[in-house]
């Protein structure tokens, strides 16, 4: 038998080893993502990124006249602020960057394409692209930067989801990974290095919106707000 306290010491040692392993592997992921170069991305990857961007924008536009979404977009347009980025609706009104990110995030999964990753449940495109697109437009950044951030955020989102495959069927992935995906996209878009990206992701991981999976199954529209919340928190 172990003396009293020995099992606790073993548990503490296991926890420390796990923390060290997580830090090491997350650091490696951040170094890879921060080091992504647009010119080195394969054409098939860029083609897929453009397809997902276009389809998610189309999905958001298709939902623009849903009563709840239209009312919220009208509220955003009445607010004061610099016209920095486009709300995806008729007339392409421009609003402050964060308002565009939240407004388009609210629309992103209303009539979504469902740009999911099939090995586990996550939609990293819908969760990251509203903020990426708004920030890119507000900063007048080139398409190359937008696509690099799109690819990097998608890859980071899938890896977080694969690390926690047991969230289903209790929690919905839109709420679990929304902030991580959005923060990853914005950090990469703004040229974060590996250390900055790691700080962004570890902070974002504490700001999840753990919505029950049963909500969308029962038709609760709050499910559509989780990507918008992720854009704001990201």
C-alpha cells in the first residue's frame, strides 16, 4: 500500500505532466499557425478556403430578412460609429467593425451551409470568418492575409475540437469553440507571432459559451447567437 498522501502526490505529478504536455503541444500548434505563409499554401487548400468563405457569405445573405435578424441589423445601423465593414444584407450597409462581425456572426448559421469537420463536430469557418472578414475590411487588408487567417483559424478550430471530442451530445460546438476560432482568426490576420497567438488562444479558451445541444434540436434560436457571441469575445 502507498503511504497516506502518496496517491495525491502521484496525482499532482500527473497533472503537472499533463499541463506541460498541453503547453508544449499548443505551443507547437501556435508556432505552425503563426508561421503559415500564403505563398506556401497549396492551391487546393486556397480553393477550399475561398469556397467556404463564399458559401458562408451567401448563407448569411440568405438569412438577412429573417425577422429577428433584420431587426438586429436595423438596430446596428441606427447606432453611431465609423462605417468600417459591411453587413451582409441588401444595400451592403457599413457599420463599425465589431458590429459587422457580430451582425454577420448572427446570420452565419441561420441558413448555414454547415461547413463542418467530419471527424468531430465543429464549424470553424462560420465561427471565425465573420470577425476575420470584418477586421480585414476595416483594415483594408489584402485577400492573401484574409485567406491565410481563414486557413489557420479553421485548422486551429478543428484541432481544439479533436482534443475534446466528448462535448457532444451535451454541449453544442458553436458555443464551445466560437471564441477560440474567432480569436485565432483575428490574431493571425493581425500578424500575431507564436507567443501572442498562444496568449490569445489560452484567454479565448476561458470565454466559451457552453450552450446545451438540446437547444437547437428543440428549435431555440439562441443557437444562432453563439457565433455572434464568439465574434465579440474573440
